[in-house]
């Protein structure tokens, strides 16, 4: 095939927007070999009364994708949100040292769930999918929790830890999606993009 003259092959790739300022999500999307623009979506992430962790993760992902749909009407917009939960209790991003210590103490020595919602908005339609992973954390001492906080890594991380960083040493088992626990489930993201006619394998 002559790629210089073929009208499909020579067309510019569809635009992608990642509705996030998270460097972790950007690195994950780059892993698919895609070119995109990262723009933070300004939404209220407060859980609704009696909202389940699953519903919260999907709703926030949906809201993030839709928040940029007017400004980037010609783009496919990817929104994602990750929620950590144990026994139905939602653990978001710690607000301070004490909050992080509370979360880590509650997660230590047990298995918790990580819910990652992802949404793609294209042509006025937003579709979401949910990725569920089970993560087992080893028991932690107060000293380990304090030292981990001092590393700075728990700041801005759902559940107060990062599986892709220093926190990996505390994770003894993972059943589910590593990329989902990091913040952007790549399998579900690729499937949603394909549903809009955008195949990541053809858009490098």
C-alpha cells in the first residue's frame, strides 16, 4: 500500500485527551504508544450518601470525561478514577499524615479492593467500564507507616499508597489489573477506544 497517497493512511490521527493531571495515568497511556493531551478535569469528587465504591469510581470517571467534552468536542476524551475500599468503606486521597496513617493501618494485613472506573467520551456519547482488583497488603508497624508518609509518596494517592512506587514492598498479592491499581486500566481503556472506532494498535 502506498501510504503517501492512500487517503485513510495519510489522514491525521484522531485527537486524544486524557482528563487528568496524574503523571501515573499519563505514563500508562503512553505505554500504549499513543499521542495525547493531558488536561485536568475540575470536578467535585465527594462521594454521594450511600454511594458504593463501584458506583463512585464509575461516576467520577464519567464526570471527568464529560467535563472536557465541550472544550474538546472533536476529541476522544478519557476519564478515569480509582477508589480503594475495604468492607464497603471508601478510602480516597489522604488529607494529611493522620489520615494516611488511618488508611494504611486499616489496609495493613488484609485484602482490599481497588475500583478503577474509566470512561471515554466521543461524539457526545460517554461510555464507562469498571475494573475491579483485589490487593493484599502485609502487616505494617507504626514506624513503617510513619516512614512511608515521610517519603512523600502517599500524598495524592487513593488509599494512601502507590503500588508502582515504594509502596510495592507492602503488597504481597494482586488479583486483577496492575494498571488498574495504578489508576488507568489499560485493557478497559483500549476496549472503550476501539468501541469508538479508534484502535490503539493502528494509531501509534
